[in-house]
């Protein structure tokens, strides 16, 4: 899943504290520099809201009222957490002070699938407009009273296999054997794994969360062990029980032509550039001659591809493959998921090289798969 984008402005106070937030940034800087009270902070927030162009209506929304209506039932009237469904505290410094703005924003926007935390973004059927969500989030940040020093997004390097055993010993009791959650956060949740950076997960393990069952593990685990746990959780991003993929070698380019002794494929053309998925699938059934080129990155080819297709990533160039391609009118069909960008680059390069029979699979591989046309894994030809 792609991360939601939020308005984040970085300010530097005494060259030490970097403040990142939404409309609150100006108010936080003034409070840090001038020693403003919370009341003055709120006044600055109001002024900032009135000038904010990203959420121009946020100043007209009442963050406290929004929280009471939509959040207090589970997170508690005073944000203490655990009023229902193990909803976490929204007061801890480790969350409200250290979490990146995008992490907090997407938790409200998209919720956490398969948990009690629903999506509250209006475009997903939730009750919060963009302006209302800004007002709610900024109210939460102000009410927390914590200085905003979000954790820098730095990668954490560890050994997932070692982290798995540490997770079982120290984490599974609260977070679930499969990361499904319990008294602790559902760590297998795709929204969590898509939005929580390595550094933020590590920070949480090291420092814990005040006012929650999440204890600090800085003393219980070594730095290497903590890194291993983070690496293990990150390795679960696609599936909790995901296995390490077994990569296979692509077919010999010398065998680029499918059904080399058969007549050339009869295809349905559009604009002398595209061919329809149905006509290609029908030609494959008839056993006709063609060349199939997968213009996506090699990782996509490894997962699945059209039977007999050679990997030809759009970024690699066609030079190494040219000696193996026929230039006798045999249809050369490139495809991608876009469905025309990557395949179009490959076809344009082939046209420049004099291969006039190069075409783009019009609907792309996703529609191909959705229609139930044949796919292969690895180098197996079906």
C-alpha cells in the first residue's frame, strides 16, 4: 500500500529539535522559543489554521468535539486508552511525540483492517472530511502536551530468522503468535507495516509506550536483538508466514520465439501499436508463432508472467536481446501492468532498432490475469 501524504514542515529550534507536524508547526516553534503556555499555543494554532491552505476549513472544526464523538468510546474520554477493544493510549510521549505525522494520519484515515479500528476518512465512507481530520489530529497533538520530535526514518538492518525466535519469546503473548494483536497492536496489519518505519518500530521497542502494557526493552534485549525483531516484522509485510522466494533463471534468449515452426500469430491490432489480450490468448491456444517480452522489473516476472515470456525490464535496454529476436514479421509483444508505459518504452526501442512488428499488449498483464488467461511461474512454459 502507498503511504498517505501529509503536510509536514520541518523547523529547527536551537539546532537540536526538529519539529514536524501539520498546522501546529508554527505554534510548536513559538512555544519552544518563547516559552508560551498551552493557552498561547492554542491561540497560535487557531491563527495557523486560518492561514492554512492545505486544510483551509480546519479552523472551523472542533477537534475536542470530534474526538468525543468518534474516538473516546474506545480510546477513553481523556485519551487514556483501553476503554474498549484494547485501543491504545493517545497520550504517551513515545506515540504522540515520536511517531511520524504520516503514521498518525494514515491510522485515522485507513484504520487497521481486521481490527476494531475503522477507517475514518470521508472518501472511504468514514465521517471525517479532510479539514475535520486535520483539526482532530492537531487537537490530539496539542492535548498530548509533548514536544514533537518524530523519529528519523532510517533503515534498520537485522536478521529476520533470529528476530522470529525473539518475537515468539518476548512479543507474541501480547501481539499474537501471528501478529494478529491482542492487548498489543496487531503488528501483522498491512496498514501498520506500510506506515510504521523501521526506525519508529525500533524506537517503540526500545522505549515502550507510557500508559500502555508495552514495556521498554532497552535493558532486556541487546541492540542486535532489537534490530533482528524489527527485521523480522518488516519481513512479514507481504504475509506473516511468507517464505523466502526461490528465484529461477529466465529462459534462454535463444528460445525467444514461441512455436518457431508455426505460422505467425494472427492478432487484433489497434493504431498499429497495440494488440488485444483476447487475440494474443487465442493465438497462444492455436500454437502460433510470437515473441513475448515482460517489460516489468524482474521481481514481477519471477512472481508470474505470460507463458514463455522473456524478462525484458524497461530499464535494462534491449541491446543484449536483439541478437535473439527475429525480424521477419514475427509478432513481438511487450507487456507490463501500467498497461502501456513500460511496455511502450520497450516497443519504441524495438521500432527504433527496425523491428516493425513490435506491439504492446493493450490491456496489460493485470487485465490478462483477471480474465483468467494463462500465467506461468518461473521459467515453466505452459
